[in-house]
C-alpha cells in the first residue's frame, strides 16, 4: 500500500507503547482492590477512586489535546511524541517496585498528573503522522491498520499478563515502555507535510495551502509555546469548517461517553457479579483483541474503499451498542465472552471518525484537527465517570433500588445508540467551494 512501508518505525513505536500500557490493565483492578479494600470482591470506594481519576485525567486531556496537536503542527510529531512516551514510564515504575497501599496512592497521584498530558496524545500524534504521509483515498485504510497495530499490541500485552505474576507484569511493562521511547528517538523520522498527499479542502489551490504552511513557519509567527494554544473561539471555528466535521465531533462525544462508561464499570461489574480475576480479565481482553485485530488489519482495508467511512462508522457503532447491552443483561459469565467477540465489528468506529475528520482540513492542520477531536472525546471522559461510576457503585451495592447489577452497562448501550443515530446523518462532504473557502475561519493563524 502506498507510503505504508515508510510508516514501519511508527507502527513499531505504537506497538511497543500500547503493549506496555495494555498489559497492566487486567492486573490494575486486582491491585486497586487489594490496596483499597483487601479481601473484597465489591468495593464502592475503588469504583469512586477510578471514576475520579478518569474525570480529572479527562479535564487535563480536554485542555492538552488541542495544544499537543497545535504544537505538533509547529514543532513536529517526533518532538511531541517524546514527552508522553517518557512520562508514562514513571507511574508504572512505582507499581513495578511495590504494590502496597502507600505505593498504590503514589501511583494514583502520579498517574493522574502524567496522564493529563499523555492520555491519548500518542494516538493523536500517530494519526497526524499517518495523515502527513498517506493520500486521502488511502487514509481510512491506513488509520484502520494503525488501530489494528494497537489491537495486536492489546492482544499480545493481555496475553502475556495471563502468564506473568502481578509483580512481573509491571516490571515487564516498564522495560517495554523504555524500549518504546528509545526506539522512537533513534529510528523514527519526523514527518514532512507534502502538498500532493494532503487534502486541500481548506484551500482551492495547493499553492495556497503551501503558503499557509509557510506562514505558520515564518519567524514572525514563531511565538512562545502558550501562544500556540487554541482558544475556544479557534475550536468553534474549526468545528464550523464543515457540517461533516461537527457531526463527527458529536459522534465522537457520545461514542466516548459510552465507551468510558463501559470501561469504568465493566471490570468491577464482572468481579462483583462473576468473581473474575486478573487471568479471566486477560482472557476476555485477548478474545476481544484478536477479533479486533483481524478486523482492522484484514477486514477494514477491504471494506473501506467500497463502503466508505460513513457506512463503516454506522456499522461499528451499531455493534458497539449491541455488545454493551449484552454485557448489561449477561446472565452467565459466558455471555461476557460472547459479547467480546463483537469487537470484530465495533472497532470500525474510531478509525472511521478520525479519517472523516482528517479529510475536512488541509495539510497544515492535521495535528490541530486530531487534537480538537481528541479534546472533544476528553470532555466525554470527564462527564462519563461522573455519571457512570456512582451508578455502577449503587447497583452493585445492597442499596440498589432494584436488582439489576448491569444497569450502568445498559445505560452505556443507550448512549452508544445516540452516537449510532447521529452517525447515520453523516454524508461524505464535497470539496469546499470557492465561496466556502473565503468564509472559512482563519484558525491557522492562532
């Protein structure tokens, strides 16, 4: 596939980073429960702590993602990738050393502080890097392959956790995270924006796009870092560039709202309802990861050119809704494993949203666009734990108004249904006309 051979080092960096991050997920619930509520399978305090952590991280990423995308447009993707790849090592190293209560709370605080910048920024920058180097017609498939690399790392990471002790899991995670940072610095070449492969939708002529990029790099615009931070007006301007962009942003919000609600509740629900432990969590994630990897690496590249991102997005969100509802009404542990298989379809949604957004901006603003859409997703990350964590704690406790332990998961499914309905309204946007171009917000001059 065109240009993909040049993305090998990026794919390896993403694989190593995701491998390190994902391999600790099956173990972190048991570590949290052992530190906060030792000897218990249900603990409202652990649920609230996780929800609070996600909400604070969401606030941080809401501010940082647009800034990260903006800075990467100015200083390069590689320079910005260095920061999250380095910072993610710190909290993991704490749990690699000890998982006692005091060390857990030290990890908890540092995880919040580092994740406010690091959470999602690696993926956001990787998407912008791919957009820099892949033509418009190939971009959906390339984003799908990037997500497939992440899914394969998810499978390998969670599978390795199945055969490691808790202590060894965090130690290996730290070692791989260090390798990822070093590998990226040594081998990854910074991306170069090429006018002939980027979507010139913000300008009628490629020459005008080139001029906009040149203006961004001029000494007159080379201001201090904080002046590159986009304002709320800049974000609103970006959302107004096209109806398709704003619709994709709405889908992103409700999709993330549902996904974060599910992930904030699912493992605590399975532990309380079916007494899952680290190994069973790993089994569940491996099943979901294998199905998702096969889909993103093999199925999506074949379907994207014929069906288009808009239809694939709707298919993915429909099955995302169904799998959440299945988790919610699960009457036996095997239902959870069956629901995990639906990842072969619901993994379509995120790459399709990113591809749709990427096509709505010019070559100078890929980082800004991906940062904006990530910031909108981060706003959902703030709202979701505030709603779903108390709901999960309530319905898993003895104070539940009625006996329905999976009620919060069912609600996540209904929120995903809203995203699905919104996605059906998205239509492929035509190139911006000369009239529209003249009325486009001049957000490149932030």
